């Protein structure tokens, strides 16, 4: 959309989040992902403030090729009493060689006098001098008016004067910042509207999420006339974070009809959100609007009944528009419609089979009552459906026995050993595996026994292992639930096991993870033994 800016500050403001650390390579990778979203500007950091950001801009000149986005450097107005042309920090902004520079300037009179320890008049001169200096050197300049909304309520005349001065000096737009994140949507709309009327200046918005309203506040600002929106992917940022730019963009485009990015760029939202999460090593927020794994997940039986008729009855958009998908969760709250929808999702046609649906539903409710959970373990539910549909369980082997022991001498690390006795393709095998724990030892022993018949098992990797004690008041003999995540490099699946101890529960989930890998990936797997798990 011409005349409207989507401005991402994940690499600068988002990187200030507690526990988030980005290397220069990380920042380059994130910038390439942000470009896929169709944002107009990517703020790379503060050159001169730290060696990492300076190095980022140096490498970006030769290594970062952007499609639609322009790279921006961030810095502050010149120091009090020093000309912009003589300020080293301003010089570093020019040395970054970005086409865009965003300056932060004070717009709250108390911050000017108490934090900067200078006069209101000198602060205005700092804004005007720095903006004009950078514009004279060919830069597009945005001014982030820090603490604007609090400053407006304290002294509206001075806050508005900062906006006027920046615009007169050549700023492309003045971005009104809710730096403390304390505003509500009606506050934002009131102040943005009044400022636009009093100045006629092009305005932007930058919101923090301390009231939980950053996305709503950003939309309120746009409704009041702002044409430049700043935010971060996944809402990263210090304290409670910034406005989530993906949610803001999607709301503006799909709810307010503003054509900001292409359909393909919008459909990349889930991919970009999750890929950035991988780089930052912060788990994706499953309940994030639009891009979360649970954003279009339905659990209640009443919902499923309606969704079976028309998915739009319980979904506010088509999930595919943002690269997501509808999911049906199977739990003790499920009804027959939930089972049928989930079966369809997994490739089973259960329509017109009421007895089968009733049997599956009864079994799910019994198992969930005993501690199993299928909403988080689609692979285990798939195997349950396979058993009910085929009339027999999927099985890679016939088990005779398994046992695990753990030995340690003195304070040395304990070593576990697992022994399995089973039949594979009709032949009895005994396998022994060692590991740094009982589950690791079982994993090694099971692979040793099965890999000759199922060579593709070497491609499977256990990537996560989660334990939950279900009845903690029983102490060490409490029932245990284990969830295991497995990947073959292309897809990831989760299996669940419940047992009287962690080893027993882990064995069930481990066997299911291998069985599902062979069952659901036949195109890459070796031929299975005499149709043991064939559909």
C-alpha cells in the first residue's frame, strides 16, 4: 500500500528482550526472514553503540540482499552543546551507509530536564540539527518521539512542538512512542488524532505491551491517522514486549482491508514466526494470534460438530491465508464429530461409521481418564485409529520382555543398560543397549534390534522428552506421563506413554514414535516386514 510503512525493529528493540541473544550471523538470518514478510523497513541496530551492531552493518553491505525492505540504522539525536556534524555517534550513523536512519528524541519535557539535563529549547535544537544533518547527507530520516504519550499529557504544547520541529527539519515521519507501554486504545486514538490535527505532520506509532494492548493500540493509531507502524516479530522486546508486527499487519490487511503485503507474503507469516523462534532459541508461543499452533485448534465437541458442516462457523479467517492450518484436538471433551474431523485430518474416512466412532470415542475417554493425552500427541492417536480401523495394532515386532538396570560406583556417573527380547519378522532377537539413562539405553537397544529390518530408523531422532507426574500425592510411585517428540528431518511427531513409572511410560512412547515413523513415511522407508504395519 503506497504511503504506508511497516517498520520492523526485531533486531534492535526486540533484541532487548530478557534472555534473547543474537549473534551477527543470527541478525543477518533474521533480516532475510523479515524481508519475506514484505515489511518496508528493517531496523538493524545501533551502529557505534556496540561492536556487534557495527559489525552487522559492515557485513550487511555485502552479505544482505533484500527484496522489498530497506535497512535502517538507529541512533539518538546529537548531544547537548555539540553540533551534529561533530558528534561521533551521529557520524557512526552515516558510516553504517544505510538509506534510512531512525533517531530517538525526547518529547517529554521532564525527560529533557531530568534525564538529558538540558533545556527544552536545546532539546528542540538537537532534534532539528540532527535530522537536518542526516537529510543533507541523503538519508531518509524518521524521528522516534520517545515517551510521547506521557509527554503529551504532561505538556501537550511541548510534545507537539517536537513533532513540528522534526518535520520542518526534513523528517519523513515522526513516530509517536508509547515507551512505557501504559496507554489504552482510547488514549492512543485521542492523542494521535489531536497531534495530527495540530501539526498536519505524517505520524507513526511505536507501542510497548505493558497493558497487553500493543497490537490494539497500534491499530487505534492507524485509525486515527498514523501511516507508519513499528513492531517486532512475535512481539519480542524488553519487559512485556512490543507490538507483534505480524498480528498488526494481518489485522490491518484482513480486518480493515488495507492491502499492505502480497498474499504470498502474508502466507509466509507462520514460517517466518517459527523460523525466527528457532534462531532466537525461544519456543514459539502456541496461542499466538494467527501464527500459533493453537490459533485454529478446536477441542470442544460442539465446535467440531459445526466445523464438520462449515469450518467458517468457528474460525474468523481461513488459516491458510497466514500459512496456518485448522487442527482438531482429541480429548475427553471430544464428541463423535471431533473424532471424525481428526480422522479426516489424519487420512481416515470415518463418515457413516457410527459404531467405529463410538468405539474410538469410548476408548479415548477411558484412556484420558487414566492420564493419557491425545491433543498433544497426534501420532499416538493416529496409531489408535489405525488399530481400530484395521482391527489390529500397528507393530514392528512382537515383544517378549524388556528390562533396564543402572549401575554406578561411588560418586561416578551412572550407566544404564537395557536388554530386549523380541521377535522381528518371526525371528527371536536379544538386543542390549547402553546409555546415559534408562530411556537412552532402551532407545539404543531397540534400534539395534529393529534397524536390520527397518533401515530407515537411523534417520529418526528424538528431539524432546517431557515428563509429567499425574498424581503427585502418591510420591515416588505416582503415575507418570511421558511425551516424546521425534523427527525424520522432514516432519516432527509426538507420542505419549502413561505408566506406573517413568521408564515404563517412556518405553510406550518410544515404541509408538518408531512405529509411527515407519507407518506414516512409507515412501522413504524400506519395505516393511510382511505388511506388519501396512494399511
